[in-house]
C-alpha cells in the first residue's frame, strides 16, 4: 500500500462538508456515516510525506472491507503525522505561525479522537466477546488524554526553543499512539464488521 499524492487522490467513503485553507495547509472536515473526521492535505514542497503504515500487511489490504477502514486508520493518520511535521518545520524556522497551526491541528484532532472514543471503540467492544486484545490505554481513551496534555504543554511554551522541544516529544508519542491503533484497532474492525457496517 502506498499513496504518493494525497493532494489528488481523495479517500472514498466521505463527503466534503466544510473546508478552509491556512497558508500552505488545507484542512478538510469530512463527514461520513461514522461522524466527522479530519483529513489534512499539504503542499510540502521539499518534504517526503508519510505514506502507508507499519501495520499494513498484504492480508489486510486484500480484505473485502479494507477500503472502509483505510480512510481513518491510514490516510487520516498520515495526514495528521505529515501536518505535525510541517508545524515542526515551521517552528525550526522560528515562524510565529507555528502555534496558530498547532492550535488548528489540535482542534481537528480532537474531533477525530471523539469519533474513535465515542463511536468506534464502543461499537467494537460491543461486537467483541473479549476485548483483551485491545490495549487498555486505547479502551479508556488514556492515549488521547496524554496527547491532549502534550499539546497543551506545547501551546503554553514560553519561547520557540521550548515549543520545538515540546513538539518533538508530542510527535514521538503521537506516532506511537497511531501505530498502536493501526496495529490493534484496524485489524479488529476488519474482523468484526462487514464493509456495509463500516461505511
């Protein structure tokens, strides 16, 4: 699996409900049957975009319902990853715009996290006879709470050096969280729901 040009290939299963541009970053709020999701598109001229996922296997991509889960757990996850790297790049350039971009990124991430915590995880738990295969931090939303705290610390940074340090820590822990979801939640969603249910 690889999606090289996210600016032209929009994932299926969603309808555009609202969009706004912010400099070189376009943030699009997508509405699907599961609720509001965030999908960020970028113009990173000299930056390699994150594509694919360490959790994606040939077995998963050949699953009949693959296209119904790839939007949320690969495309959107990578959009968040890429956007955060863009913000870090702005911070490294000492741009005064970095915090503004981080705040917008955090607001969209919050909507995305609410869908997972309030819709996806409860539905998955109701379908599973045993949820021991799901890490506790994902079941209880603890990962999302930790990310929110790191974002708050970054937004409260008193100078650019502190902001950059906070962003680097956020990026590391955020990526660990996304990989955790991709490894555990994405396969279980495929196993537990039909394509029609997932859409």
